[in-house]
């Protein structure tokens, strides 16, 4: 892994440290909320409802945050989100420790936390490109992906251990204390206003339309979002892990956990060996290859009759998906002007949140007609074909030279301003 960005930018080092700790604390809390809601209600529907409330708030926060991050001090937005997270986790701890914990408190706090977290995450995404020089953006994108991977793996594991030990209230309290440390990390940063903001700013709807106009006008940014959509919509084996574990491999809940872990193992390996992604001459071609490899790995997993081979293919898929994410994040940072980083980042994050959920629904419908294994294999094939079609219709990304990164973004920015 290339650690040069951390060595050269103290601000980036603080941001990444805060991000890792924040994601760990969110992981602790997410497990705690699921356990508490199910323990009190004995209803999976209630668990799903809490997730829906959180997701709705998060989606709204991402869209609002994209506009705010392009017109206000981004550090302030991140700090507000972090401070509210401390309040949220502390309130969850007091609620869990009370004699009669209330579910409505979890719903209320979940919705408000999703809103503020969406704003803070969008501001964080927007501010990162300004912390390093342009040649360090690929390595920076890889480091951000690593923080996401660490949080996704370690947070829930630590949460499970804490819940089984000290209990729910202590788990939420640890999350609150850890998030307070992130506030201290971020307090050492200077102001981070967006660049090129006009004194007469457009209204919220006009600002959002400008972001969409930029995405339509940029052949690179548009291609990155479309190829990402191909993988998220069609290659979604995780939604079918419980059914595959039972019907294909003859296992139970413990096997679902193993299937879920396998892609994470591949993602971790790809993350810690990601230094080479910053030295690519043709990042667009590697991105298409990574998305196609992810689709092929899903196909192979769906067709594999043996669990051992299936786990290997899942790990390979996790590696390909992580490489794809690093390149997608890097290309978006490189080809989006600073004044639009918030809105473009919010659109990407919103797509990353909603598309897999829709893909899971499509996978579930497919499994009811064709079976889970066939659905996974066909979905992987559609992903491969989709990546090929995007490469055909967006030749600018296929031919992209790493040394020629700015013209497309400048032209699209002009188109966005005109729109």
C-alpha cells in the first residue's frame, strides 16, 4: 500500500484516523441496534423498519449534504455530524440501560442520525481531494477504501464481542466515547470551504440540477457511475446467501456468516496491496476489467457445486470489487471540480446505497423463478455484458490516459454551469 499521502498531508492523516474510528463506532452501534430491537420486539419486521428509517434519513442527508458541501465550510458540516453522533450513541446507551428501554427512541435517533451522517459523509468525500496533490489522488482513493473495509469488518465483530460481554449499554457508550475522539481529531483541521463558490448561489433545486447536468456532460464521470450501476444492480449474490447456504451447500446460519466473510477477505487483500493502482497508465481499461472480473467471479460462484471453490470465487470477487471501488473513487475525484465535489459525491453515495438494495430485490425475484444459483450466475453474466456495453458507448473512459485527466472535467463543469 502506498502511504505517501499520509506522510505528506497531516490533514489527510487526521481525516483518515477519524474516519476509521467513526466507522468502527458505527459498526458497534449497528449491531447493537439490531440486537436490541429484535430482543425487545422478537420481530424481524421491526429490525427491517429501523433499517428503513435509517436508510431514508441517510438518503435525504446525502442529497442535502451534496448541496451544503458545495456552498459551506465542509469542516463545519463534518464536525456537526460527528458531534451529533456522540449525542446519538450516548442517548442509545442511556435508553438501553434504563429499566424500560423504548423502541420509539431508537427509531427517532436512527432517522436523525441517518440525516446528519449523510451530510457529514458527503462533506468528507468532498474535502478529501483538496488535502493532497493531484498525483496522490489514486493512492488516497485506495486509503479511503481501506478505511471502509476495516470499518465493515472490525466494527460488527467488536460490536458482537462487546454485546456478549459488557452488554448493550456499554457497547453504545464505547461508541459514543470513540466518536468523541474523532471530534478531537477533526478539531485540529483548519477551515475547508469549497473553491469557486459564487456570491449569488443558486437555489437548492437549481444546485442539484447543476450537479446532474455536470454528470450528463462529463463522459468520464457519467461512465464511472453507469459501470458502477451495472455491478450493483445485477451482481448481488449476498442477497441470496441464506437461500444458497441452505439449498446449495446444506448449511445454516453459520455458513451464511462464512459466505459473507469471504468477499471481505478478498477486499482486505486487495486493499493492502493496492499501491499499484496509483501507477496505472490506462485506469479506465483496468476499471472495466475489474467490473468484468467481478461479474465473472459471481458467475463462477453461482455455477460452483463445491463450497470450497465457491468461497474462493467470492474472495476473488471481493478483490475485483475493491479494485473497482478504488478506481471509481479516484476517477471521480480527478474529474470533478472542487465546487461540484459535494454534489457529485452525494449522487455517487446515494447510488451506492440504493442500487444494491434494488439489486437484492431483483435477485430475490429471480431466485423465486429460476433458483438462487442460476440467478447469481445470470446476474454475473449480465454484469460482464453491461461493462462491455458501457466501454462501447463511453470510449472516452476506455481510452483515458492517466496523464490527460482535466479536459473532460473542465468541459463538463462548463456544461453544468450552463445547465
